[in-house]
């Protein structure tokens, strides 16, 4: 037999022949998965409902040794109690209008490349996390094609991750006889674990009020760290890398400026120390982070530490690959490496800054280092 796939304009048949009649009953030949896209797809509805059969054909997608039929259903939030209006247009936030999708995933050859190889754990059991990861790859390919067809009109579509497609639901795996051999009702990653009844304590509420009345609230490294953590939680590891790198550099230059201020060096003199040159337009070009640290530490010995080498091989390398258009695939493994690199090297640098403060007679340097 050959794997046949229904598409928008035609059916597609994979040229490879395979015999599925003698397959073991635990081999998955069909995987059906539902999820939510955080935006509405401008294609005719093709998921049947009680109100409408929606006989429009699905979209056919190929992905390595596998293929899928992708169906959609537009959803419009009709609740007007809070907003006083009903959206009938694309909603960038995916709150008022979005699409439900259904994936029917098949293998091009159930003998040589069964679906089990992608969705089973080492113990042989089907894992809902692996099912979502495989499904996400199909949706990612579709969205890249969808944005390409629409050009800049769809640049606002968010990064496609397992998190952004939640809630995953109605996940089933069937064998060659059409018998269901696995199912998962719902898989959702959106909860933070914090109940909405956990209001801020009084001291935090008082601090919040005081901060809101300040003339200026500094854009601290904490802001970049929060963005990095947010993207990590969403599974967007490239954005996590970018913001974690920004956080690291922002923290270093702030500590250097803070150091000079605390030893009574003027702001102008500090900026002169940190400026390598000035452009014809009068804009400063700053020295490197390593050179900036040398100004207060007195050397760059920290670049010889194992923490710095680890940082170079992980966070810095991934960030440079993204910036310099070198293809890099970042997963949860690299995400943890980046966090470890940031934490390890920043601890080394914080220790060096403390020693520099002590050389200038500061008895309690920890109060000045925001680490």
C-alpha cells in the first residue's frame, strides 16, 4: 500500500510502497491531535461541528518521514459583557478570534518509519509531550508557509511553540485496524502554579505604590531577565538567548558605572572611560564588556576561568549564531545551558567586583552589587 493524503486541491500519494497488513497491533498508524492556534487562520473551516459539516478539504503537509492532514475551525468570542463589541476581524492577541486545529498524522512507511519512533519513551509507552512536540513541528512548518504567502501582513504571528498551541486536547493514537491504543484528554502548560487569590503582601504593595510615584523607574537587568524567563517558559529559546545576553551585558555595564560612582568618579569621566570612539554623528561606541570590567578589576583573568569558557561555548556562541545568521537549533537542553552559563560567570564577576571595592576601602561591597 501507499500513504495517501488529502489536500486542498488534490490527493497526494507517497511513492513508497509498504505492507501494513502484518503490522503488530501496538504500531501507531494514525495520530490525531487537536490544539489552539493563538490567531485565526483565513482558510475555510474544515473541522465538522454539530451545526455545520464543514466538508472543505484539509491542507496537506509533509515533514520528513511523516505527513499530515491539517484542518481548522474559526472561533469568535461573542461575549460583549466586558467589551461592548464583537470582533469579526483578525485579533493579534488571539483572544477574541482564533482557530482550533486538527492534525491527522501518518507515516510514509509504517514498516521502516512508524510513528512510534517519534512519540514513545524508552520504556515503550506513548508520551503526550513527544506527541505535542511532533505536532508542533507540523504547525510550525504550516505557519512559516502561511506567513510567506501573506508576506508582511502576517508578521505579527507569534513564535510557534508547544506552549503557544495550548491547550492540546483530544489526542488519540490508532493502529492499522482503526482501534484506539492511546489517548490523552488535555495537555496544558499555561498555568503558573500561583493561585489568583494570592495577592501581594502589604510590604510589597507599599513598595509598589512608592515605585509608581517615582519620577523614573529604571529599566534594570531584571526587566531583561524577566523577558528571558518568559520566553523560556513559552519555549521560544532563541528569544530567551537574546534577552539573557542583553541582561548580562546590561548588568556588567551598570555595575561598572555604579562602581565609579561609589568611588566618586564623575559621570562624564566614567562615560569617557567606557567610550572607545565617537561616530561622526556624535554617538558613543562603547568598549567591550571584558574591557569595561578590566577598568575596575585591573585585569581580565576571569576570561581564563572554566565559567567564562562555558559561557563562550554556550550563551555567547548561541547569541552570536543568532545575530550573525548562522543556523542554530535551541532546545530545552541549550536553554538550561544558557541559564547555567549566565549564573556561573556572573558569580565569578561579582566576586571580582567585591575584591575591587575592598581595594578602594569599601567595607561592605555587597550592598552595591545587584546580583
